[in-house]
C-alpha cells in the first residue's frame, strides 16, 4: 500500500512547505489516521503511545482550520505538564507562523501578567489546567471563541487528579466545538471522560492494545547491592551511549546523585520540582544540546520530556509500578529509534521489580526475587547461578538507531512528537507543582549525550 503524503491528506500548501523546510515529508501512522477527520471537523478519540507523532497529528489540521482573522483564542490545547506544553508550542510554532497564527504556552512558575497578555493575543493556547484556571479567574482572557479543544495525554492528567479541573474548563468552552481526545489508554476513567467530552467521535487506535514496554527497547535488569549501586551506574555511564536519562525517587536524591557523578568526572544536571522554571529550562537545554550527556530527574519532572538522541534510560531507583516503567523507558526507543532501558535492583527491591517485569512480559533473570504474583500468574525467579545481568532484547535491534527530532533534521525524516506524559509543575498555589499522587516522588531516568563543550 502506497504511503500518503501530507498533501494527499488535504494539508494546505503553506503547511506542507513549512514541514518540508524542517525535512518533515512523510506522515507517521497516527498522523495518517487522524488528519483527515480533523480537517473534516469531526471529533476524534485517539489511543496512541507517546513518541508516535501525536503533536503534529492534531497540530497540523488544527492550524489549517484556523484563519488569521479568527477571534482569539480560537483553540485550546490542554497538557499535563509545563514541559509538555512548552514542547508542543516549540513543535507547532514554525507551522503556525506559516499561516500567520500566534501560539502561546500557559503554565505555572512564570509571571502572570506577561503570560496573560501573550495568551490573549494568541490564536492557540497550550495550557496546564492549574495555571489556565488561574488566568481565567483573573479574567485575563476567556474561552468563548474556542472552536477546537484538544486534550493531550488525557490519561496522565486524570492520573494526576485533574478531572475536576478538566470538567470545569470543558464547561467554559462553547458547546458547539470540535474536541480531540488523545490518550495512551481509553480504559476506565479515561474512557468515561472521552465519551463525556466528545460527540460522535471518530476512533483511531495506533500501537499495542495493552500498555506494555516498547519492543524497540532492550530491557536489562541488573542486580546490585546498596553499596554497589553507584558503581554499577558509573559502569553503565562509562559505556558506549548517547544521551542518558537517569531516574531517581526523590528531589534530594537527584541533587545528591548529580554531585556524586560530578565527583567521578561525569557532568550531569538535575531536574525536579524544587527547581525554578528557568533552572529546569536551562537543564533541559544543556541536555538537549549535548552540553551535558546525563540528566538526573524525578518522575514528575521528567514527564513531558521529548528529547531526541536519548539512547539509554537508567532506573537508578526502580519504578513503583509497570505504568511508571513504561513511561520512564519510553523516553528512549522513540519514533523508530532503538534504545536501552536499565533497571538497578537491590535484593529488597527484586520482588516488586519481578512483578513489574512479569506484568509487561519482560524476561528479568533476577535470582533474589521471592515468588510473586503478576498479571501472568505465579512466577518464581531463576535458580541460583543464573547470570547477574539479564534482559529482554528486541530481535534485530541495536540501541541508537532511528529517527530524530525536528531540531536535528535529516532528509526524508518522519514527523513525530516527543514523549510527554506527566504531572504539571510549578503553578501558583502549588496547582502545577511537582508532586506525586502517591506521596513521594518516584524514580528518575538517565540518558547520556556526547559532550559538546567538554
């Protein structure tokens, strides 16, 4: 079956040319599925994993449906975190400019007045729920003229407790509108919200029907002692790699680990909720530009990170559950690339990690695990003498290959957006603050880039 071009899908010449200028010439699968229905004005429900190209799937037709003279804001995109909101704006701004449209991000941690002024002049607002409600309460702008509402990473927003805010925001939008609902899953609460917010929606599904770990990632589980954990991390960071994202459980743990790595000659930066917005943006910019090749982050802070070139994700602290594992390791092996996910496991953590691996259908080879029951039934770890490091390698894959983000274009590159799932960060009154729903921060990822300025 021949692959359609953006022009074949009905995208305007101005937008096609703007994409071509960034070497984006062929749509990804989710874009092929969605663009036509959005251009036709239909509501859309799309179940698609992170890294599949969702941003351009909704962004391209959205931009084509808005006229420069439209009353503003004409469209609202809701995202769970300020990092994701920023990256959506960065991805769509060049395309929007091709049609003389303004686009602005609205999130916590920055001044209200300047942000409000920019948003009121914009055709498209990309916002986190907490800060958006702050601005609406101040009457900085209203949603009376919104003709298209997009809810991105809906499942993560619901996981973070934003359902009441979403309900209030949706009620403020005109009843006669187009609604696009994107989620990694449409089960449970996400499915209920999708049915409530949309009307006669076209349904599109891309990727596996169940949440599972990426087949493009080699999954490794490494047994360590508490004393040898840092040595094992240093060993993996000393190997062949590009950018590495390291996940830790707490904000303090992230800062502490960065200092330890620095003492061993490894340049790293930390990213967590106690950092200011400027500090977080600076850390992400250093990482994305290869100024440093290791980013140490908490789960909350890392949600929404979409950086090309991440070859390794290292769980210095293991994740709490299988969903968190998928989101962490999903920072690598994106948009056709391959990668490596490494989890360091001490004896007291083995049982929980075995359950996670079992639920996701991953081989683990952990010999210290007690019997546990996962989604696949009652399992026992291998007998003593099994290899200390064991993993699940996708056949025919090696880390590091595949596509790039549009910031580093290659000829004929596919269009894709990045990861983004997570919690909002840094809003007034803590509404977009870095806080986990379960009490303590979850672990963070690591990925190491080549040094640019070493």
